[in-house]
């Protein structure tokens, strides 16, 4: 009976992975097509990848996207880490639950609704022109809850006796933060940073609402180009994005596995 359930579960997982990855594999496969369409594969070529690197406007957008993602992720990681520490030290359980609830709501809040909310906030209330700064603030805002969720479990795994001992020895809050808390939650901080970076690079819905005519990101640019017709240059670009995202996910799991090993040795 167990073997039957196990085999059914495997079949289901394989089916789900096929549905998810077959279109992506199809897209990447045709990025090497020497023909100009996705109707038939005429031969292997790298010209579409070369075209991506020769497109100066596209390279500019890629650099803007990377700068935006790195900057928003760093700021969100700092704010999210400090926020997680503040939540951890909250004495009121009711207040802590409410703050965690609000943080969770932001995680599941629809991207379209979030983008529309930011658009109203920046356009009508704060009067911030749509462009780099509006996109940056939006990415910081939706990345902070991710960082909080990554850091909090590491804080709860801290040995409270170490902090009590440090306090007894005369250590102030800054010493405890720098010497005990941050080194022990570093893996969670890095994991939060990588997750925030991935979300920022991949985001389309929120960015689409708050980007301006003078600034755009890679996801919005791909959407604009696809609307005018399928180009195999877009296939090549999408394949490169997939590889970068995959490397980030691998980096995240490497950090997690190292943390588990370190915990096992302890």
C-alpha cells in the first residue's frame, strides 16, 4: 500500500514538473534555432544570444535591473533584519502576533493590487515622479516581509543563555547584536537577501504600475517586446534569466544545507 501511494505521489510530481518546465524547455530549445520563428527547428546557432549582448539598449536595461535589484535587496535586508530582531524582542505576544499577521498579509497580497496601491501612493499622495525611485521604493517594500520571514526562524533558534551570559559580563546591546546575534543569524540574513534579489529581478506586476517612461526593467521590457511579436532574441534572454535565477536558488539552498550541517555538528 505504501509503495502504491509512493508511486502515485511520484507520478503526480513528475506530471506537475512536466507542466511547469516543458514550456520553458521549449522556449530555451528554440533560442538556439537558426530560423526566425518557433514553428520548425532549422539548425543550431548562437546568433540570438550574440544579438542580446549586441543590443546596447537591452544591456542598459539589464544593468539598471541588476543595480535596482541589488540596491533594493541590500536596503530591504537591513530593514528586514532589524525588523525581525524587533519582533523577536517584543514583550507583548498579542502585538507580536499582529505584526507577524500583517507581515504575512503582505506576502500573500496580490501583486496587481500592491502595484495599484503604490501607483496611487506615489502619484496622488507623495507626488513622486514615476521612475527609478518609485520602482526602488516598491521593491524595498515587498522585499522586507520576505527578509523578516527568513531571519525570524534563525532568531528563535538562538541560545538565549549566551545573551544572558553576555549581559551578566557587562556587554551592552550593540556588542550583543554584533558579537552574538548577527553572526548566528547570518545564514538567514543571506538567505533573505538572495530571496529578495530573486523577487526583485523577476517582478513584473508591481514594476509595471510604478515604472516611468525614462526607466524600465527587464521584465517590463520583455513584456513590451513580446506584445509586438515573438522574437528568438527574447527566447535567448529568457534562457539567460532562467540560468541566473537557478544559480540564485542553488545559492540559497547551499546556504541552508551549510546551516543544517553546522547545526548537526553543534
